[in-house]
């Protein structure tokens, strides 16, 4: 769900930019084809927005908008040109993209009570199909990014990761007192400490589950070396011995946990884990460099021998690229 939230933010930002670029292009079109629709100053410039003591001309507005925002619209067209011939989408790909589109909309429906029509309108799409088509570029970009970064990973990196960070599945169960609107942080912590103290004094795990069933979550959680779990929980699971529980509370974004380690599997052979290890290495590199995705896209355009002939757009792209170096 966090991935969906982040992608939604990116979609919203890009659509706002595309809208503004469209506004700028629209103004230019009016200047060229419908000059009588905009008031004209003595020097020949058209007034786009009028104030009491000042005027904002269409030329000025278009130039500034082009410089600030057109780069994003341009990159969308450039990347489509590069990636569409490289990655032909099959039925399975298109189905996955459509499911992602549905997930975005479902998230907004459940989180904000927004209808599909409202979501599409807010993000600048006329139809669901148009939104799904937009996501095809995101899909292709991510596919290129993953392939590029995977090919850069060396055998030494894989072996080192396997030796130092890979372990067999650790089977755990936990009791969680969640922090919610009705259960404040200090109250959740106090209840979790109460439960932990009873556990230390001999009350069984199952008895505590029954006693506090109305305010806790209790479930089994398998922990893999590449599980998408918060590091505090994973670290606790790694450090515990089999058939032992936390000596102190484990805090995550959800609340306060008491973790019990049941057992663990032996570590699998490297050859069966290589793809997962490489994906984990990529995630580590992303944490070290927040701009790694943008840098990869810049490299992609360089390798495609992209040349920008428009002087202003070239300057804007050079400035954009410099921000990620």
C-alpha cells in the first residue's frame, strides 16, 4: 500500500505539470491563431492576465511555463519513443498494468471516498483506458531500470550479500498493540508492557491472546531476508533464538510488538536465490542514492543518442540533468 501511495503522488505531480504545459501551449496557440481573443498592448504583445496596475503578457507567461515545466512533458514523449520499440507489451503485461490502475483508484476510493470519475478528472485523464495507457510508460521505465541495474551487479556483490545477509525463513508469531485514533501511543505502549510482564511471569502466550483479544492482533509472520517488513521486526526475528520471545517491546509504525521466534529453515543455495539477491542489492542502492532512478533514465537517453535541437529545451534538460549528478 505504501508503494501505491508513492506512485499516486508521482502521478498527481506529473499530471499537474502536464496540465500547466498544456495551458502554456494553449496560450501560444491563441497568440498565433486567435489574436483577437487577447488584448494587445502598444508594443504588439498580447495580455494574458490583467491586474490593476500591471499586465502579464502571453509571451512572458508561455516562456516561463515552457522553461519550468515543458521538460516533464518532453521527457514523457522522449521515453515513449525510446522504450516502446524496446518493450512490446503482451497480454500479461497489459493485464498487470490494468490491475495496477485499478489498485490506484481503489486506494483513493477507500482512503478518500473518491469515485473513479473524480480520480480520473483530478489527475487529468478523461477515461480509465487513458490512465492505463499512461501507466504503460511507467511500466516500461521500471522494466528498463531493473534490467539496467541488475546488469551492473557483479558476482562479488552477489556472493558477499549471500554470505553476510541471507538466511533461511524464520517463522515468528507476534502480539501487536496497535497505535490508533482510539489507542494513543502511550496507552498502546503501557498495554504492551503489561502483556510482556505477564508473559515473563508465567502466563502462557495463548492465554494472553484470549485475555487481550479485543485490543491486540496476534498472528504468525514468516520472515525472509528480503521480506517487506520494517527493519526493527526483522532484526528482532534474526537476533532471537528459536522458541524464545522479545525481552523488550519492538516498536514499528504500527505500534508495539512482542515477537516470538518459533523456528527457522536452513539457508537455500545461492543459485536458487540469485534473482532475489540482486533485487535486494538494487533496493540497498536506492536507499544510498535517492536519485538512482533518474540517473538511470538520463543514462538511457544518452545511450539512445538523444539530441535536443530546441535551444531553450536543451538548457532546461541540461539543468534538470545537473540536479541528479
